[in-house]
């Protein structure tokens, strides 16, 4: 008898650690350079709140990115993201180290990426996600694809998908509305 493949919702229900790329996922992927060589990125505040909700629900979060940026370090600190890895040339190797360090199985890990450098990491995880504007090869290998583009709500959409799958969304919403559960 052949096992039925897991649905995206079943995969999301198992996530204990959610890992994100930065450029094209947490941002729109644009890099704005000044004449002095400094660069800027913009982050979506609703995506940030989604990451906070995941943390409140007990899902650890991590960032693995190929670039190094003080901007990303500051955003990760502000969001209290548990694990930050910058300058990761081999993201899959870093992910394997992260899984060992957190003692989370690959099946209980999710990864959201948008381009080829994310593919090996996505394929390592039990739940692979991509923003709507990800590269077609990434979309083809993702278990779940957002309706929103990277930097424009894709991360929030993903966070809410995980919260719904884990039956935690309603309690968090009720708490935000000031309703105490019995």
C-alpha cells in the first residue's frame, strides 16, 4: 500500500522551527545603494507581526541569508528571532547545523525561500514555502506558495497558514481582541 503524500496543511501543522531567507522573502528583493556604498532594505511590518505571532505560538524562527547586513541583524533583534545566520554561502549546511543545535527534525522544520540558493534547504525540510514571485524552479518544489509577493505580506500569509494548521490562530486573535479563553 502506497502512503498518501502529506498536504501542505499537514506539513505546516508539524512545524516547530520556521526558517526564512531575507532578500525576496522578508523584503521585496530590491537593494537600494547610496553613493557611499551603503544599502537599504525595507521590511513589511505585517510580516514582522506574523513572526511575533509564530513565536507566541511556540514556533521558533530563524533567518539564513547569503548577505551580511547590520540592517538584518537589527530587524532580527527587534523581532526576537531566535537564530540569525548571515553570509551563508551554503545555506543547506547552515540549516543542517541549525537543526542539530535546536534538536528539531527536518520534518518539523519549514523553510521559505525565493531563488536557487534556497532550493537545497527547502528540499531538506518537511515544509517548503515560497512567495508568489519566487523563481519558477522554487515554486515548482514548494509545498505551499503564498498569494502575496516577497516583502508584501508573503511571510504574514505563511505565518497565518501555520497558525491555522496548528489550531492556534483563533486563540491568538481572541487575545488580540481582549477576549480571554476559558
